[in-house]
C-alpha cells in the first residue's frame, strides 16, 4: 500500500462511504479484506495486472495510479468482484 493513502479519508459524504461499504468493500462473512478504499483500488489493480505476461508489478502500479483518488472507476461488478476469488463475470 502506498504511504498516506491508507490513513486518508477519501469520502466526502456519508452516502458515498455507505455505498462503498455495502457494495464494493471486499468482505467474506465477518472478515473484512478491504479496510480502506485504497485497499479496494489495490485489489482491483493487482487482479488486472495478474493477467499481464510480463512486468506485472509495473502494471499493478499503473493500474493503481489510474484508480487512486477516483480518477477512473471501473463498472460496479468489476469493483465488487475483481480480485475476490469469487466466480463473477468481469
């Protein structure tokens, strides 16, 4: 995780936090994997980079840089399912 992103609050209103927590924050029962929205961005970036044949770490950083600070948001099902191990259509 990049320094500073974990402690920063990326939400400007309660409804946006509530939507992230209820739809996109990765949880499995009582276990919470995405403790912050930056964790969600990292989960998505890592999953996208995992299919690259070379330089996966470079692609991971590139994808993360595009996702961070909400510069780009993929579709909801991608945010919810990417990198979770769940059998979903991306």
